[in-house]
């Protein structure tokens, strides 16, 4: 069974829009931060396609020597950044996906 030409064109347009939106996501960034008052914070920046681009650790956190605390802060900041990245992707791609899981 062959699809009508106008339907094929609509599918191609949707596919092109989805590819364009995915490319734009790879250029957008979100950040997740976790910290302790008076000690400092860890900030992790992630793109909309969930690639980590930057990790920032306030120097007092390094000076504290508490590796376990630093690990917990990095993990929290990373998970926060990834959640924000997924939300951004859903916001940008949701209307284009027609309800499909991305």
C-alpha cells in the first residue's frame, strides 16, 4: 500500500523539524548545582542532548578534604542537571513527537 504524496511530504517535514530541534538541543545548556552554605557549591553544565560540558567546584570544597561530601555534591549536581536536560528535551521535542516516547 502506497501512501499519498502529500502524506509523505508531511512525514518528511515532521522528520526535518525533529532533526532540527534535536540539533538545537545539542547547543542549549542547563546547569545543576548542589552546595553547602558557607562551604561552596558544585555546578555541572549539561547540553539538551545530555552531554556534560562543564564541572565547576568552588575551591573551599576542595580545601575541606572531605571526599565523600564532594562526591555526594557532584552526584546531586549531575542528577539535577540531567533532570533539567530531560525536561528541556521534552519541552522542545514533545510537540514534534506526536506523543511518541523519545
